[in-house]
């Protein structure tokens, strides 16, 4: 029986962290690519494309990384579930404040799915790009990203897609976090979500979660009671 070789080492902190996911990847090359991409994302290179990451790590080319992203035998849902479970273990039952916001990345052309001329919040203007709705955690003075969903413009929907507004995507994220046993103390968001009473505020109220939103004087009733 041929012994499986060990994955090539990268940066110690990345190698230590990636060990928590090792069993998800049945192929050592996939596991190596997983490590390489983490290093590339954390690096200071301006473009986080696969060719740029491969070049920065002095790989022969980006084909191995491309195979990892498109054909390698691992499941994204399984990896995401593992990541959330690791965060839950670190939180040790503590309550969290969830910050909802959207961000975008400029992107030319239409080869990439869901790219369209639209408002890019972090750029402060309408530009061709891709937008996602994101949930960040604030706990014990630390803020970190938790979950995200890509916003799919009506004009770029693919077969089988269902159009969902950004507030609707935010509610999906919140419900999924609750189902994953995160203890959400409060939701914080800007006016885009605060002004969406039917798609966001009413859903948060049904979940009986406190909220503070940037929509004039609107505040969640639970949060108001706490102030009294």
C-alpha cells in the first residue's frame, strides 16, 4: 500500500489552522491548494486572483488552484459548516452582536457570474462589479466576518435562481446563524435594511432579536425596552 505523502508546508499559522479542515479534503493536492489560497488571501498582493496567488507563491502555474476551485472532490457546504462550528467552540456560548452590511468588488465584463453595473457601497458609487451581503460578529471587543451571500441582480439571474433583495439575503443569514446555535443578542445595520420593514425589520422582530438600525428614529422594540 502506497503511503500518502504529507502536504507541503506554507506559513506555520496557516498550516496549524488548516489542520482543522484536513479530513474534508480526500486528496493531498487539494489540501495543499486550500493552504495556498489561504496564504494568498492573507498576503499583501493587490490582486487575489488565482494567477496572482500562484505567482506570489512561486508555483509553476495556477492550474492546481483552478482544479481545486472547480473539480476537486470536496464540498463547500461541509467546509462552511466546519468553519462555523470552530467559531462556535471559540465563542463558548457567549452572545454576539451581528453587524449586517454589504460590500462589493469592481469587476469588468460579464464572464463572472452576477457582475453588473450597480451601487458598490465601499466605493460609494455605481460601478461594474459584484456585491455581497455580509454578517460580521462583534464580541468582547473583537470584530470578524462570519457569513456572506452574493447578491444576484435580476438581469443576471441564472436558470433556477430566485431573485432576493439584500434585506431578504440578510434575513436568510440571520436565520441560518440561529439554526447553527449562535446566540445573537442584537442586530446592527444601516438604513438600507432599517428602511425595509416588510423584508427585514418584521422578520427580525418575529425572531425576537434586539436591533438597532440606521433608519431615522426606528429602533427595535426589544432594544428600546432594554434602555428603559
